[in-house]
């Protein structure tokens, strides 16, 4: 009799729907797919401590899990090992999220206030960043204006140097011509 009880419980687990069954088409691009394991294979309840913890973590990426009573669902051993035991699927979700590949906004009544608070917090952070960037831009504009003034002064000095050089060249030419004249006068014919 004690042997038939676990068998009945295992049959019951196999009869429970796969926890991701109706989410596969929506989240297929996340790597979520139908288990592919027959109902004769080994299935686990989705409300075990490890499964509950990991499924709760998935709720940030798959909001529909928030409304699920995990005890009413099962998960095949293959997916249990891939999603619950190993951290690969969760890490994949984090990577996608940090890369900005997909964004979900859960607007269920329970989360509207949390989402609004998060948005407000992000807006405040963004305003600080914009304010800091504006300060940096203003500082850089002042630096550019100062550099432009320096360049203008250097251009004026360069033009003055050019004028002085032109005067030296003209003076040299006059002196050279005067020297040539003296040499030609002093030469005996």
C-alpha cells in the first residue's frame, strides 16, 4: 500500500499541465519551448522549494508566472534540470535583459504602483544624468570659447610676425641692392 501511494502521486504529477505550456509561443524567442518529453517520462511538481524560488525569479521576465499557483503545474525533468537546477536559462534571461533585446511591462493592478515607482526612480536618475551632461556641455562650450579667443590672439600675433618678416625682407632687399650698387661702382672698368 505504501508503494501505490507514491505511484498515484507520480501519476498525478504527470497529469498536471506543463507550467510553460501556454507561454511557449509567446516566449519562444527566450529559448522557452515545449518539453518534448512524453507524459510517460519523469515529471516534477513545479512547487518544490528550488522550483518555486527559480520560478519566482523568472517572474521579472515572464510576468504571467505571477498569477500561477505552482502546485497546479508540473515540469519535466529535462526542463527542471535546465531551468531550475542549472542557472543557464536564468542567466540567458539576464543577458537578454541587460542587452535590451526585450522589455516587458507588466501592468497588472498589483504592479502598476511598483512600475510607476520604478519609472519615477529612473526618471530622477535620468534627470540627474541630463543635468550633469548639461553642466559638462556648458563647461566644454566655455573651454571652446576660451580656445577660440586664444586662436584669435595667435592669429593676430602670426599676422604681426608675417608683417615684420615682410618688412625685414624688404629691408634686406634694399640693403642687398645698395651693396650691389657699391660693388659695381668700386670695380674698375
